[in-house]
């Protein structure tokens, strides 16, 4: 299919939401510690999660409904479970990505505000963008952000590659120490993103479908594949940056978002030269800003739709209401519970891991059920990959709980 940026949209929003902590933080750390030794893990987990992410836009474009409406057809209990899980994690996740974005903004723009002030500024900029422009503006803005992110990251990788690291090898490894296994689990669990983003994608696909009648199921699948490939490429790029610049450096990254941001940019520029500062800073900032913006849109959008389906009626301004609830909750955590942030993120991470099979199985059952037109149900090859993916995610979740 010929590339037409006007037809693209939800797939780039998916990429914007996915390319965040999993790429900038986790991929970089993996590259710094193992070089390219865990490239197998990046490719494997993307392959195993691919069908379940794809089923979101597939179902939405084929039926005109989001996955949430499909879940309701499978049983109201699925919707209730989703509502509770999202409410339990959305404030922590929003706070985490906002703090990292604020740290990078502080480095990029050089204004010595506190992290609390920078986080509030970032939050209200995103709120203003979404409140005024809604989906249409977000769709256009994300095209610019993803293009900027991709170009700046690829340039950074090129200069890192030319500088080289003779200690690197292409050999693949499997960590045997608890620290390495923990990093592998976190890396694979959030690469490229938690599976509930498939629900966000289905909601964005509905918005795109209402915006243009040219967003067909075929277009929706191409749009998703385009965004998904970008997430894989940039995942490898950030792993490469960590490998070329930080491998065998002995650097220990801070768990604090603002400190981590300064460490990251300083280490890149020390190794690649001060001339690369602006490229690295732009790549890192656009990575996290895109995640902050898309999560601030997606969680309220999903909660608004879930509330409507659970209560059986349209609730006026529900999207704005949930966005304000999310903003208020995020600011409260940033000002009152920042010292407990590590524990809150750990809880959110655990929930993301152990619920992955729930979303995978639910999406597969829905896409192969009578609720999806036969013409757009997955073929045998994709079904086999789905069965393998479900087994992998169940086994992975069990391994996570046993190891940690």
C-alpha cells in the first residue's frame, strides 16, 4: 500500500504511547548492560505481542466499535475488570512519564524550575492541547512528533556507531543473576508497551474512522503495521545508543526521573561530543512528551467510554471530566506521594505483567467470535502466532511472579 501520511493516525498514536519508558529508559539500560546481547528478547516479545495489539484496530475498523464494546458483548465482567485495573494504575503511570518528561524539559530548555513546577507545566500544556484540539489536532501533532523523534534518534545512533565501542559483540545472552533477570523481565514486560494499549488504539481507530470514510480495515492494518515497525526500529536504536555509548561504562542510573534524564543526556554528550547535545535532548524529550500526551488522552478516553457502557447512557463531557480527574490525581501524587513513587510504579508494573494474558485472551476470543465479520477474522497463520503468544505471556507472567 502506498504511504499516505493523511491516512495514517492511530498507528502513530500507538507508537507515541509505546515509545516512552520502555524505549528511552529500559532499552537504553539493556544496551548499557548487555550490549546487543538481549536483541533476541526485543524481537521475541514484539512478535508475541503483535497479534493482540493488531486486533484492536482490526476489530474497530471492521465493526465500527471499540474493543470495549466488544468486551461488553463477551460479558460485563470484562468491562468492570478493565475499569478497576485502569483506575488503579492510570495515575501512577501518568505521574511517572510526566516526571521523566519534566526532567528532560529542564535539561533541554535550561530553565532551573523545580521538578514539581516543570511537571505541572508539562501537564497543563498537554491538557490544553487535548482540550482545544481533541483527536484531530492530536492526530496531526503526533505525525510531526514521531517524524522528529525518528530523525533525531537515527542521527544520534549514526554518530554513536561511527564513534564505536570495540568491546561490543553480536553474541546473544540470557541473564543468570537476579539483577539481570529482573532487568530482562521489566524490559520484556513493557516492550513495546502494556497490552491494554490495544484498547486505546481501537478508540483512536474509531475517531479516525469517523473523521474519514477512507479509513478502511485494510488501511487500519497498514496504519498499525507502520506504527508498530517504528516502535521496533526505535527500540533497537535506543538499545544501540546504550550499547555504543554506555556499555562497560560502570554507570548506575538513578531511579529518579529528573536525575536519570540529566545522567542520560550528560553521558551521551560526554561520549559523542557537545555538538550532539541538542540532537540527544530533542530525541529524548520528544520520546517522553509523546508518551505523556497520548496517555493523558487515552486513559480518560477509555474511562469515559467504559463508564458509558457500564451505566448504559451517554455522559456529557465525560472525556473532559476523566481528563481533569487524571490531572488532579497526577498532581496530588507528584506533590504528596513522590517519595512513594518507586513502590507505586512497581505495583503498576506488576499489574501490567500479570494482566497481559487477560488482554491477550480477551482480544483473541473477540476477534475470532461471531462479533467480528468473517472476512476480517485472523487467518490460520495469525491464529497460530496468537496461540504461541498466549502461551508465552502466561509463562512469562508466572516466571515474573516466581523470580520476583
